[in-house]
C-alpha cells in the first residue's frame, strides 16, 4: 500500500476531525484511492495543461494531493449554525466546468473569458450550489489565477490567493460555505450579499468553538476589514 505523504496526511486529519467531531454531522463523505499514475507533481501539472504553456503555481510541489477524490459535506449541530462542503480531485484530472463552451463574466463586467480556461479544483457536487473554485489557465504562460464562480446570484470573482493558499484556507475553514468571498473584492456590505455575510459571521463564530486548536483571528480581521470596505 502506498503511504501518504505528510501533506496528504494533513488532509486525512482534516477529514477525521470532521468525521469524529461530536458536534458535527457528516452528510456525505468521498474518499478515493491514491492515484499513482503520475510520477510527481510536475507530471500532474503537465497532464493538466496539455500543450499549453502555463507556468505552474508557486510551491506546487508542497501541496501535491494524489487522492482521486476527497470531500465532505457536513453540518454543525450547535449554534450558531454552520455547514459546508468541499470536493477535491487529483490535479491532473481537474476538468473544465459545464458541458460546452460558455463565457465567464466577472461581477464587475471588467473581464470576460471562455470557461475552457478554467479547471475546477473544488466544488459542491452533493449540496448542488453550482459554485466552484477553479484555476484559470492564462494564455501566454503566466501563473494561473484562482476564480470563485458563484453564478448566477453572486457572480464570478478573481480570488486574492494562489493554489497552495486556497488549499491552506480550505483546510482551515473545512469548506464552510462562502469562505471564499473573504478573498475576493465582493461588496460584502451590499444588500445582495446579506446571505453571504450571515454565513461568514456564523462561520467565524462557530469554527473557533468547534476547532479551538486553530487560529481564526486573521480571518475575523479580514472579514471586519472587508465588510467595511466598499469594493467594486
């Protein structure tokens, strides 16, 4: 049996912490075998981009995750109410969203690009929100961007994190719904984002109680700054 790397073991612990928590109910668990068909993370990246010349994310080798699939859908059983979902696949097998070519337009309308540039790295297949995070493979070889696509209600947003940072924040938040908006320029103080803001408040109240071994102060500070920042 192939042994887990330290990084993969960290993700297994994230899942165990959710599975074994007395105040969390697991609604669905996905945990596939390790996909060892690629020699290393460089080979996985090459399989993802194909013939395109796209620079790999910085520190990619530090977050190589070989599970064919890994995910949890969960809900807290206390108050404040918090729930979440994440679903990861092997990087080499990340696919484009949708069945055909579509156009992704940013919330601000300042960017428009084909969905074929996106490779989904995290989504909500069980809850079915339709929201997903994706690498945007930029023409010209630049390092990919991370986009949070929450259409149709909340639009599409470029995130202020790279691929390794996204995974780091996903571990910390356990996939609590709406955490991604903390790392966008979404106008959280606007009325149309009231539901997002409420979910964030519940998350930041509940997670420090559920997982006191983690430091959520930076997220709380970011939320405070983002809520008072009129972004466009």
